[in-house]
C-alpha cells in the first residue's frame, strides 16, 4: 500500500482499535497540535511525532478498554437518537397541540352550549338573503341559492356527534369561491411597481405574509376586481406539495394593491364578519376538515397535488350558532396565545 507524504503510516503490534481511540483522544490531539508548525497548513513532522508518548497497558487491558469505549459509544448513540426524537417532538408539539384544540372546538367540546343562544337558523337566513341579493345582481346562479343541511348520522361521519344546535353544511353553502389571477410570466416584474401577486409560498397555517420576492403586475392585466384580497376572505393554495395541503389564512383587511395568483383559492363568506371569518378559518384548519381535504387531492406531475374546485365546494363543515362561534373564536385565540408563550 502506498500513502501520500501528508500521512504517517503506523505499523504496530498494539491492539489497532485501542491505538485508534488513543490517537483520537483530546489528550493526544492537544499534544500533536502543540508540536505542529505552520500557519496556513499546520502539521507535525516525523521527528516530533515519533517523540510523542502514549500510555501502553497490557494487550488484555487494551481489549477491555476498547470494549468499554465501544459499549459507551453505543449508549451515546442511543442517547443522541433519543435526544433528537425528543427535540423533534418538542418542535412539533405546539403545532399538534393547536390542532387538538381546533379538533375539540369543531366538535363543540371547547365551550358549553347555551340554550338561550340565537338559533343557527337565523344565521342561515342571513346567508340565504345575501345569496338572493347576489343572484339578483347576476353574481351567482339560481342553483347556488339552496343551502344543503346534512343530517347528523348521514354524511356527518367526519365530525362525530356535534351539538344538536349545530348544523353541517357544504363549503359552497357558506362561501363564494374563485381562483386568483391568471398571468403570463412575461407580464411580471420584481421592481415593486404595479400590483403585488401572492402565491402559495405566502400562505402559512392560519396566516399569510407579503414577501420580498413577490412578483408584481401592471393593472392593465387585471380584468376582475374579484382577485383583489378582501377583508375576511380565506385563502388556500390550489396546487402544492402534500405536506402543505390544507394551509388556510385569513385576510385581515382590504388590500387594494394585492391580488391572489392563479394557484390560490379565494373563499369569501356570504355572511361576512370578523367572528364568522375567524370561526371558518379555525374550522377549515382543523384536522377534521384536513381529513376530507386530503382525500380529494389529486397528484399532478411528480410532486404537486391539486385540489379540484368543484369537489372542494362539496366538502362538509359544521356551523355553530353565532354567539357560540364568538365564544369558540375567543377561546381558541386565548389558548393559542398561551401555547405561543410557552414555546417561544
């Protein structure tokens, strides 16, 4: 075997594994460093290396030392693996705890029901009235006026036994839904001029943000006011990787200079208020709704999954009376705040 002059070749009668561990010890490495010379590439020469002393126990003891070290290293590896698992669990725990909170909330288990609350039917009547108005304005079709209340024990399997004063309806019954702006790459710019376009990367679970690398487009390419972000809308990616399916965010105000891109769904509640919008955000972000959503996603290409608009509109969500929605929203926000404080 031939070795470079940059290496020292050791031919020894010692236990080779013992020698390896000894040469890797801090004590030996420190002595090598003290005898090394050079600035850019410090090294020790043969003469100084050969003068270094090593502890030399009997061969049988060398073997016992090797066995003790290797046994200890196995425990270190086990500890490192356990530590990594614990660290990962600690990292994931806040998100899992929030999901559990949302699951309880959307099963009616987070706050007590009050028989004196206004019936959920009052809220449904307001939704019907708004849909009728939109129909008269030519913004929705006649077939979209109906609200399909799903009987408990029928298609209600995703939600289990929700409170008797709740109803289960379809997405299309409570939201108008559209996709964002379609555009050509050649029409885009990154010079902060024109209207900002948000894409899937802007959306995180329960929130969205404007990014430094957002694209912009001239207003001449925007043919519909629908694509602008409006207060109390919910947004979610149309097409994304499987782990990012189910990210919903709420729009906290009107954004006159920001539109959704073509791969974003905009869900606008027919009955729009801060409370209803937040309740629906928590609703669609719950594990119960995610289970439905994941079941309808379709693989497109090698890595992206699509959510069919028509199928999404048929998915089920539970709806509580308005006063209870307010209590649920307040309770969820308080619990989330405590979780965030504990895991800063």
